[in-house]
C-alpha cells in the first residue's frame, strides 16, 4: 500500500492556557467510556447474529462513537440517509477518527485484510469490534462472499476505504478498483447496493483547514494529543450519498470511479475548500 505523503501539517493554531489539563480529562473520559461499553459489547457479542443482539450491538456502537466525539467537542451532522438494509459503504479516509465517524450512523462492520488480525494491540481490538477479515487467496473467495451476504442480510454495513491511505481531508484520492472486485460480479453484484459516503472534517476556529488529517509519517500519539487539546468546536459532516447498484456499471473500474466522484461531490457540498480528485489529488497542496 502506498501512503499519501503530503506536506507537513502547518503549525497548530492558538490554544488556551487550560488546554493540556482539559486534554488529559478528555482522554481519560474517552478511555473510560470505551472500557465500559466494550465490556457491555462483550456480553451481547455471542448473540450479535440474532436480531436483538444486533440491535444491542448497534446501540452500544452509536453511544461509543457519538459519546467519544462529544467529549472531544466535535459536533456531528448527518446529511442524507444510510441505506436501511445492509449495504457496502465506501468512504474517503482522513483520520483515525473515521472509525468513530461512521459508527455514529448504522451498525458498521469494517473490512480489513487478514494480516491486521495479527497486529499487536490493533488485531485484538479489531476482532472484538466484529471486523471482517478477508484473505487474498482464491480458495477463500467463496467463503468470504457467503459471510458478506450473511452480514448484509442482518443489516450490517460493510465499510471499505478504497483510497487505501489517508490524506489531509481536502482531496479524494483515486479509488482502487481491485477493492470492488468481490461485489462487482455474481452473486454479490445481483443483491448488493453500494453507498458512497463523504466524511467532511471541518476544523475548529483558528485551526488550519487540514487539522483533522492524519497522513504519511505523522505519529498517532501527537495526533491524539492535538485532537484532545484543540478539537473543541470542530465539526463532522457525514454525507450518505445515493446508493449505486453494481449491475448498472460496465465493470469494477466504472463503479469505483462513480463512487469516487460521488464522495468528492459530498465534500464540496459540505463546504470543504479546494477539493481535489483523481490523480491530481496526489499532487502536494500546501495547506492554508
């Protein structure tokens, strides 16, 4: 996977005298919220395949994501409606907070490569969060297709980030068509709907437009600290675009391009400045 290596984040904007103390308090509150809700999720996880268990898991997921963003002072707005049944959700990738962003809506299941299951720290958390791990070997395709269908029929939304990397939030990098292969051919192409979804992170006052972006060689710890101390007053707009049906497109490349275009339109409509798309989005753009 190639990471987007844009210019360094500009100097942070003004911060209050009490920001470090408030930052520590917010981090502690988010951790406590996570621990409590994770414990409750583990109690209902054995029944997540049932209608009642699925509803309970969805509620806990929404409380966690909405509560976590509220603690950080980030206001969330949803535009459009998520598909009421299960759908494949494809979104732009800006920050590690995207995981919370999409879970403020329907019950989402993140789709990750099988190697992630073995990553220290991240792997166990991904498993606990009901992540679907996919393998690239041909022999696993049929089993994975069956699992996707079962999850979608339960009303889960399978989330992909087709850019394959994160950026500064002011561009939509080319969507990798290979990620659309599974649901661009039967049996999934006949029953699945794909919903492009735009994640527009609006910086707090006095912070750079790219404040929420996390890309290239940026460290996770500095990003967490910046958001804990400076994110208050920021906004997130989740734009649920009209669904697309794979059978309406000539091939997976056409479907990927349509999704990419729809997500870029969502960012522009949300007021994200100077949105770049396609190959042009790989060019460096000095943040302002």
